[in-house]
């Protein structure tokens, strides 16, 4: 997904990003499908995507919500250009920057918030909540913490977050969200 430039820097390479992430995350396409499916059942007119990457998330969300106005942010102008999302408002912006103005029916992010430390995640969740219209939904696809001994219910689609995931659940709750894990595979939720 990214090529390391030095000890702390990455350069996103649009040509190899999708191939590399699929190597690192075998359940990548399942995760993307689950993120899109989690947006179903809500009337969406305006969607904010946090961390566009290759555009895989939005293409799947667009299949369920074909008439939405899309605002996409990503810190990489190259990734935004490579995503090739027609009729989207593409903005170069980091997750730590102020979010675009206005209200959204959906705020969606897949495999982007992991770049932030704990305080940064809590802040992003709160800012995302502030941008949602009443009845809106925040959908987050992320690396979780599935460990042996973690409890699953019988339908094998929901998993109780592991102990260190409690911080993220607490930050989401503090932002005003009711959290529900609707899909898990390996260590991704």
C-alpha cells in the first residue's frame, strides 16, 4: 500500500497499493464488502469518505447509493487522482485536519484511522459525529484485535471486541455512537 521512504515516512504508490494491501490483508475484499453493506438501510444523499486510497470503498458504497454527493479526503493527491471517482469532490486533507463543512448522511472510513494514535482516533470520531445529520451513520472498517478465546455468537458475524479494542469502543461511545461489530475476519472488523 505504501513504500517506506525512511523510518517514519511512507510514499503511497497508486500503481502497487491495491496489490500490496491484498497481500497484507487476505480478507480485504470481504472487508470492503462488509463496509459497504453496513451502509445499507439508510437514505444517503451526502457521503464523506475519510481516506480514499484506491477508491475501493466508495465504489462499493456507490453500488448501494448511486445518487449520492460524495466528498472524499485523502492525504495523497496521487491516490485521489488514481481513485478515478467521477463527480466526487476530492480533497487533499489529512485525517487530523478539519473535516469538510456541512452535514452528511454517512461518514465512511476503511483502513485509514489506524494511522492515528489514540487521541487522534478519539478526535476523529468526535469530529465525524459532528458532521452527521440526525439518523446518520458512521461506518468504520479497521484492524481489530481478534484473539483466540474471544467470544463469538453463533451466527459467526459478530464478535465482542478484545480487551484493547475497548478504547476504540469507548471513544466511539464518547462521540455519541452506539457501536456494533457486524463482520470480523482474522484481525479485521
